């Protein structure tokens, strides 16, 4: 499998985080804190994955790739209970 250029991979990671943050704007404070922590965990897992594989997971691989590679314990759920499987 060909590796994506680093800049292209960074854009995917930033777009992913931007989209997740945008969806959390109108959440109650307790859920906001949970969402912030989940996003921080996802960001750490993405950084670790990128440092090991020199790319971010593809859209097709999604969050499950972070779980499969032990970056996350499980696919997190958003504040509404849906799996974050972007």
C-alpha cells in the first residue's frame, strides 16, 4: 500500500478533529468535558499511529484501525451514544 504524503495525511487528521469538534458545540457541560477528553484521547492515538506508520488511518480504516493497533481501547461513542466511526 502506498503511503500518503505527510501533508495530505496531516490534513485528514486535522479535518477529522475539526469535524468532531464542530459536532460538540451545543452539548451540556458534563458531556462537553467527556467529549473533550475523548477528543484528546483520539488525538493522542492519531499521533502515536502516525509516528509508527508515517500516515494517518484512511477513511476506510477509520477508528477501528486505532483500536486494532492498540491506540484506543475501543471505538469511542459520541455524547449521543453513537460510535465515532469516521
